[in-house]
C-alpha cells in the first residue's frame, strides 16, 4: 500500500458546502484535498438551484405570452418545445460550471480526487485504494431524493430532480408526488410549459411548513392555472397502465380512485448521503440515519465535521455556505464558532414567490408566545399595480411591544424583498424601525414599510385619538 498523504483538511463532497470549505482553507494556506465521486458543483449546480431556476424562468416567459393581453399586447398561445427548453437549462449549467471546475480549484491550491471512498480509521479516508490522512475531515456529501416505499414503484420508471432536467421528450401529463417546494416549483413550471399536471400529497395543503393563509395564495394561483390538486390523500400503490404510470389514491371522504399520467415525478423530500462511508470505523455516530452534530458542526469524532445538506436541518445553498464558514473557523483555527439555527431565510420560487424568515404565526402559537400579526396586500402597492402583479401579501409577526419575530412575503420578488427582514430580525429591530425607514417610491419594497405601518395604525385607537385631539387642540 502506498504511504498515506498528510493534509490539513480532507473534504468529502464537491457540492456548495465542500467547495466553499476547500477553497477557503486553501486560500488561508492549508493543504487541502477534495474528494468527489461524480462532478464538482453538486446538487445545486446540476440538479437543484441552477437548472430549476432556469426552467422556472422559461416557464414564466411562456406564461407572460399567454397573459400579454393584460398589458395591452395581443396574447397568443406560446409554441413550446420542451426538449429545446431543457437544452437551454443544460446550457445555463454549462455557463456556470467553469466556476466549479477541477482546473479552477487546482489553481486555488486544492488537490481534487474523483472516486468513491470510505473511512478506514478515525484519521484515514481511502479513495481508489489511496489512503488519505488529515488533521481534520469534512463530510459534505449532500442529499438525494427520498423515495417512498410505495408498492410497485420499483417496477416503473419515475423522475426525480436528478433526472427531470435530462428529459428529451415532451411530457404530456405529469403526475407529481409531493406538495413541498420542489414539487410545487416543478409542477407549476411544467404546467406553464404545456404539460397537463396533477399534484398529490398526504398533507392537507401545499407547502405545509408555511402558514395556511400564505400557502393558500399559491394554491389559488395553481388552481387558476389549471393544475389538478389532490391533497390530504394517501398513495396506496403505483403500477403500469399500458406503459404509463398510474397511482391508486385514497381520500378520507371520496374513497379510492386511480390517477394516470405519462410521467411520474417523485418530490417527497431528501435523504442524506451517508451510506458506505465507513463511519463506524471513524467513530462517527448516527441518530435515525442522520449525523449527530454539536453546535460547532463536529460529529462524535471531534476531528470530523459536517456541513451542507448532509448536516441539515436547512437544505439551502446559502445555509451550506454559512456552515462552511463555521467549519473553516473551527477546523483550522479552533475558533469556537457556532452555526446559526434561528432566523434562517428561505424562498420557494413558485409564482407568486413565497419567502420567510423567523417565526411563522403558527409557530408563535405553538410555542405559546404572546404576539401580534400584521398584513398588507400587494394590491395596495402602486408598483405592483403598475406591473399587473398584485397577488399576495406581506405578513409580520411581532411581540406585543413591536419587536419583529418573523416575516413572510408571498408575491412578486418575495425572495429579494425578504432580505430587509432578515437584517431587521437578526439585529433585533422593531416594526417601528421599518416604519421610520424611507423606502423608494414606487417600488415593491414599499410593502415592507406599509405592513410595519399597520402596527402604528392599529395602536391609534379611538380613545387615543380623542386624547390627542384634547391635548393638541385638533379640530377634526
């Protein structure tokens, strides 16, 4: 056996988290080896953020053509060739891919190895028969689609986010299992791109992590656009029907019935990639299939860290980048840096978009926190009216004294607009702070001030108005 090579850091997994750790460590002067079994860039580049947003944009262009009459322009039915759309998706991946190329990381000082490896000891990881020894290791192996144990599913072809973007034929009728972010984004996109779409889920509503009044806005748009929704049902089995998939569903009131389609997309959550890594030999413990991590993202072996989707609980690229920074500080400098677990923002890129940070109204109720809720509609924002995009609202949750606890926006560019609340909540600001901040007119961002103003208006009770009139001699 060849002599083991000594490294300061061995990073296992070349997705967003692993790449940030590897590049950052090399820039700081550490000797770094990065191990990846497929291609650098991970799920975000090849199967997640990048291709899904490229597809969503093409779908929105198609929908704009259909809705052009609303803007004083003759509308028409767009001519859509799905394989050509998918070619564009792949070209977008190709444009971004050089940023994550092995050559770029080699130039940064990172040794890149492709292959499948496993721990052979607490301080050794072997790849292609080559032992790698390092002071510290980072597990950044990501997640993969969770496939539910449905009877018959193993006998039929199905799509996941890892195969959908490689489709080279038209999708006549897409069945979507899952009403979470991935299922919702892809269901609406394919419907707008000409497919008939049927979505079904055990949850009683779409996007069940969100407040009911917020997710209802997305539900309304889906119904308007002709997406067939079957919620609060159980999936009993899947089978072939003349070469096409069909599923047997059961509704509490309607009983059992079949749904048939041309393609089936499984969007039922994610599963961490932890198999065949030799974790037991490394002294890394699991709990129900997930890594046991402390606040510094250390496993039960304090020289082995984890970050990104495999670490959880938030499966977002921006969270992976944050966790990568935490790991760098701890692994290289023994700086007791802790990962954030509160006030994590996210966005579901349906149309309208749905973005949130901090506590939802439901969570505040469940935790028994005294709170107040304020809402403001996009229909009363002049820029939204001018753009003809008025569906949705902003909603904030505050303490009784006005400190911000959470915010949610469902509407145009919600993913951009939520950033103001991310900063405000992380800095312990109040609704009054936003009310006192000048926002440019006319912009969609005015909704952030207008919803905060609702607290001031609500506080102006008739009794207080009478007191002000008496005190200052108002004549109204």
